[in-house]
C-alpha cells in the first residue's frame, strides 16, 4: 500500500518528495482598448547607470515588468514614480512618455516590455 501511495504521489506531483505548490501573483490586470493586435513582441531591455529613453510614445499598448534596478517613469501629465523590481507598468498607446530613466547612477536597470502591435508597426516612436 505504501508503495502504491509513493507511485501515485510521483504521478501526481512529478516527484517522490515534497514539492512546492504552484504560486501565482497578479502583477497587472488591465482591460485592453478596442484594437487589432496582429503581433506581440517581448523585449528584455537594460538601461545603463543613469541612462534613459528619449521622450517617446508607442503606437500600441506596452506592458512592462521591472526585473532589476530602479526606473523613474513619467507619462505626460502624470507625476513621476519610481518603479522597483517586481513592479509592473502600462504605457498607453499614443501617450507620450516624458521620463523613463534608470534612477541609479552606479548600476544598470533591467525590464521586460511586451508590445501589442499591428503588422509591421514599430514598437517605439521617438519624439523629434
């Protein structure tokens, strides 16, 4: 009987020992605007110490996640916030991002960005 329980445990959990249960944490939940999405692009981006993106916007929605470091984030008309590892953010399609900068001058900051795009659409448009 004990052998049968061990076999059942292996079949159900994938191992004979104790296993940590799956854990899920919602980082961001956002309704999508009415749009046609034809492709998804996911980039891991590293900003050097003190480095930032120029003023820009995105033609499609962007959802991001801070992996390491700290990023100062400010969409036009909103107060600046500092994002930390584990923080998620949204950049609305067409909304200008005035500040997106590594807050630290001594180490890089890394984030993952998921772009929702139409076919052949660039992920970012730099303000000239």
